[in-house]
C-alpha cells in the first residue's frame, strides 16, 4: 500500500513496539470525529474490533493499520503525525489508556 502523508513520532513508535511485544495480535488505530476529545487516535487489538464499513486506510505496516473513519477523510493538503502524550488521565477503551498515555493527532499544511 502506498503510504499517505502520515508519520509516527518516536514516542508513538516506541510505545507501539512495547504494546506489540506484549500482545499477540495485530493492532488497529481508528481516527474519527470523536465525541468529547475530537479526533483522538484510538488503539485496539484487531481481533477484538470490527472495522467500520466507511473507512480509509492512511497508514499500514506488518502489525498496525491506521484508519480514518467517517466522517474523517484524508486531506492531501495536510501532513498528519500520530504522537503520544504521557502522564495523562485517560479513561478510554484505547490500549494506551492503561498506561496513562493518550495518542494525539497533529496536522500541519503539507
């Protein structure tokens, strides 16, 4: 798959590597319109998740696929970075919440 203009910060890569070493499953990350937090990336085990029918894969490697889910759409005018904030109170179902972390979507004009 041709990668869109999406990168993972070093802290996000390190955290994903840690999670992947502890979980025997592929991972999926969804970025949608959100509710309270807006378009916050959410990380799940692929085997425990249903991929929404209206989605767009924006990044993919051997163990991780990142999806924009409707109504979010990839905009080629922007570069997207998935980052990780630490020491955050996070009570979501996303895997990083158990470690007091939260993924963040950063966008800048390409």
